[in-house]
């Protein structure tokens, strides 16, 4: 997560929905995933996290209070550099179980692009090995693992977390990934989809680049939610700033 924009950007709109429209957000999530209710975790306070000022988002798997999971995670994923940071973390309550919900939000097309920035050779090798396992778990049979390190690396490393919790942990940790794609914003220097259909080609290209088989069992735990920044229309003033 970068610096939160004032009045624009995916982080801003997710915070709006968590603060002012939580029931609306939760119902839309349940419509996509199923379940009975959604419960979000509070972020911690912080004196050090510059982008969020006084608050600290969840990194890696620090929200899971299980020593065995944490130790296995350390052997699976590089522990130096930037770990996965989540826009929101929660749980979905079903009739007979709870499942973790890991959320990423996007507001314009450029936000989905990223490359792996690891420079330490040991870390790079560990990340490559982890992504190779995730790639296989998601049914990739045609794309090189190197594709998972560039262009859509953030998406790829989130898929790796899903693979780790569902396939590497014993017993498995039930989890779902939710990508929230906001639409309807108007900003200069950013390609902002104005409806769900304008998001779909970029998402399809992302999965194609990684070779994700959308019919495999693990891919069924990756969900997409398309939300207007304002269901009534308008409400977002043009801005030349990024975010």
C-alpha cells in the first residue's frame, strides 16, 4: 500500500466502505463468496509506518497466531524485503467453519502491474521456488515461472499465499482471496474503469500471463468483487494526483 489519496484511490474507497458502508460491503462480499457473515480485523496502531501514518497494515501472515504456520511460512517465503501487505483481513463465517478472507483493492488499471524487487540471491531463489509451487498448484502448464516474477507479481505472490495455506500447511488453513475492483472514478493520468466490463480484459490478461487454470480447485478460492465508488453516480472529483 502506498500513500493514501485524499478523496481518491482504492485504499481511500476501501476505507470509506469499511467505515461508512460496512453492511453494504459485507453483503456484496457474501453475494460473491457465500457464507453467513463477514468480520474484519482491526489494524494495529504504529509509530513507524509512514504511508499510513499512525496505523499498520497486516504483513505476510502475521495475523495467524499459530507457531507451526509461522515457522513453515518462514521456510516457504523470503523474510527479508517487502512482504505481502493486505488492504484488509477478515473472516467469513459459514455454518460449520470460519475461513480467512484476505483482501486487495484496486481503483485503476495501473495498480495491477508490478515486478518482483528482491535483490538478495537467497531471497530471490526462495521466492522463485515458492512461485513455482504455486504456479503448478494453479494448473499452469504453458507459461514459464519467470512470468510470475514480473508484470503481475503482486497478484502472483497473493496466489502463492493461498497455495501455501491450503496446500503446504498441515492441517490446511481455510482461506479465500478477494480482489475488490472499484470503478467509476475520474482522474487524470490513470486509466479508471467505469464499469465491471472495463475491468475484465485486464484481469483476464493477468490470469493468462500466469497460466492460471480457472477451473482448478484452488482458483475457485480467488474471488472478484466489482464495486462502484458511488452507486448513485458522481461523487468523485477529477484529480491529477496518483494513488
